[in-house]
């Protein structure tokens, strides 16, 4: 790679990153209008500053970038990784200006947690955060679930490199041959559910005694967090604040549905409801959820935590489902995990957080598709070992159509799972180095890596800065599923190699 090639690539990346930042800047208009509507001048000023800085930076990148060049796969991947980092830093501006965070690093942590739909928060005095800031917290969670680059793709012209952008955000299932049409379809599906879900949630809020205005805001925010499997809540007690079984049931339905593949939503909305029962991913999710529910219940009964079935379901099963869908809603306090649940139930939740939801969804983790593929590969290899040496073993599965299991699919699934396990191990080690017990460190690392949001009490403003940075990296890498990050590392390495070559 020559110096001119490197400059050309960087200008293409800058241009598309600039467009994405302009999109993020436009999103700040919504919390800005919220502040103006509520006559909150201080918050309106915060978001005005954020809007100006982000828009200026985005426009500058666009001017410095190269609009005329077609983006390739490499440009798309690197743009995704770079734009997520830059967007996170600038989106933290209103957090810092609000005065509810102890450091700018905490602000960046919270924004990355929002964009990646993780839901771990370091905000101080959450119960008194302005509505505009709560709107921003939940809005970036909702947008992050679909993907900030997917949003940009829905607004950009359908130019080359679109698939690189799309896959770079951890999505690989196209609803249509065109990536542009797929991005628009994802947003149509999400906005449809946003309207229907907010209305349903609003009815529940009013039924438990909230007034119409406050109930609407909570309904909107909780649905955004449910659908995006984000886990943020407007109150510090999370789901405990509402003291309502109906609230828990409705949020449970929303985050289960939100964890499903967008292609599955499209199939069901188009009348193909049989796909729900035949799809490898839903079958995998149902199997792992059932097994982990058994071990969770076993661990909780052994510890004599909840005296009846209602308690096991509303506390144990709800937490497990919240973990498995990588949502992070909690109906218990973090210390109850430590003091009441016992090792068996906690380990079941850790495994659930790592397994995660569906591919091409708002959820994180390994994804049910990869778990299903590896299980099918295990069956295939077992049949080969037990069968004739001359027999050809073909393993089929159903995933939006009948497919044949191939070596490339197995290798890809195994590689991503190994990388998840690698950064999970790093996160666990970092927690231990910070002085936390192994089980607590593993729990919090699984939550950050799987983009879950459940906390056992490790994540707090007082934890060491290096541990915050590790969790930020794990959330970022886990959400993008490594491909964009590996491509970016390769691109940076090529810049140095190219520079040495030119100098020589």
C-alpha cells in the first residue's frame, strides 16, 4: 500500500464517518425538543452544544473526505468500527454537561453501554435525571439496537460498500437483495413495533396509577429498552420501581420478541408463522432457555430463596430470560445475586448471558444461530465417527429455508465463539486484578461482553478506570462481533507497513 492509497482510503472512511455523525447530530434534536417542551433551559443548552459540536465534526469529516469514491468492503468495515468510537465520544457531551457523572470516562462508558444495548449505567442520582437526558439515554439504546450505521444506510444512497457497513455492525442476514432496502425494512419493523408497543406499555403504566404524561414517557422509554434488549430504565430501581406483575409480563414479552431475528419478524409479518417453530435459532433458544431454567430453579430451590412458584418465575425466570435475551432488566437488587442466589443459579445466568439472543437482532452474545450450528456440527461429527468410513454424512437445518451445514459455517461460528470467550476471559481477569472475587468478575464480564446489562454490583463510578476501559472495549467488540475491529486492526497495520515501504 502506497502513501497515496492510504490517504485515499482514509478520506473515504472520513466521508462516511462524517455522514454517520451528521445522523447522530440530528438525533439530538429529539431530546433538545423534549427539554424545550418542558422549559428546561439548562438541558436545552446542553443538547444545543452537543448538536453543534457533533454536526460541525460530521460536516468537517465530510468536507475532508472523498465523496466521489466508491466504498469497498474494507472501507465499510473500518468506518463502522471508527464511527462507533467517535459517535460514542461526542454523544457523551450532554451526559457530561448534565453534571450527573463523575468523569467524562463514565459518560463515554454509559453511551457505549447505550449504543451497544448493554444497559450497565454509571449515572449518579438517576431518579433526578432530566427527562431530556433520559430521552437521550433510551433513544441511543433504541438506535443502537438497530445499528447507527444501519440508520445511516437507510438515509444514504445505495452505493458500493453497503454490505461491508451492514456486516460490520454484526448483521449478516439480508431481508432483501439490496442492503439499502434491508436497512429500511429493519427500521420499518422497529418503528411499527415502537408505536404498537408504546401504546400497550402506556395502557399498563396508566393501569398501575401513573398519570397520562408521565406514563407516556415511561412507556416510550421502557419499550425502547425492551425492544432493543437494552436494559436502561428511567429509575434507579429498574423494574422494581413499578411494583407490578403486569408490567413485568409485558416487558418480558417485548424483550423476548425484540431478541428475535429481523428476518424472522419479516417472515411472521408476511404470514409465514411456521418459521417460528422450524427456525434453527428459535429451536436453539428454546432448548438452551429450558435447560438453563432447570439449573436456575435447582440452584434457587437449593438455596431456599423463593418459597413458591410465583417467586421462582417473577424473580428467577425473569432474570434468566432477561440475561438470555441480553436485555438486563432486573426485578431484584444486585446484592441479592451475591447474597441469595448461590453459585449454580449465578453460573446459569452467566452462561445465558454469553449465549445471548438471535443473529441480526438487537440482542448480543454468541447468538442462537451459532449455538445451533455448533450443536449440528457435533451431531454430524458423531454420526461420522459411528458410521461407515466411506459414508458421506450430510447435516441439514432450517434457517429461513432449508440449508446444508458446511465447514465454512462451522469455522465461522467457532471463531466468533472463541473470540467472545477470549474477551470474556480478559474481562474476568481484569475484574480479579481490580480486587473482585472470581464469580463476581465473571458475571460482570459476561454482562459487558454479551451486551446484557445485569450487574452483580461490580460496575460503579468507583471502579478502577482500567476496568471501565476493558468493559468499554468488551461492549464495543461484542456488539460489532469482531469483524469490523479485526478489519480495522489490519487496516492500521497496513498503514504502518505502507509507510515503511514508502520511506524506503
